[in-house]
C-alpha cells in the first residue's frame, strides 16, 4: 500500500505538467491538420493550373500545325505561280507587249519605288 501511495503522490505532482503537455500536443496536432488541409487545397489549385496549361499547350500545338500546313500550301502555290510566270516570260512573244501596256497604264498610279 505504501508503494501505491508513493506512486500516486508522484503522479499527482506530474499531473499538471502532463495535462499541459497534452494540451500543447493537441494544439500542435490541430495546427498541423490545418496546414495539411491548406497544402492539399494549394496542391489541387496547382493541379488545375497544370491541366489548364496543358490544354492551352495542346491547342497552340494544333494551331501551329494548321499554320504549318497553310504555309506549306502557300509556298507550293507561290512556286507554281513563279514557274508559270517564268514559262510565260520565256516562251511567249506577247509578254513584252503586255508588260509594257501594264507599265504605261498602271505605273502612273503607284509610287515608282513599288515597281523598282
């Protein structure tokens, strides 16, 4: 019995300190849980931003591919037109007459630098 009384006296002296420690630990747990919830919310926001940026990137890649096809088509058409003009210049006796007519008719309407 003496032994039990001695243990109870020791426990009684440490009880306020243990209660205080328990209260502090519970406060720390609440604080850490709040931080965790905040970090989870931030992580979800970043995931959403990554998804939006990924969709934007995919859209820009698609637009670039479309523009590449348009550019290739325009380059092909320009080459065809240049070949036609070259063929016309080299093989048609009427070309110099047409060129002179256009110069006489339309040159006065435009600045000289445009036809240099």
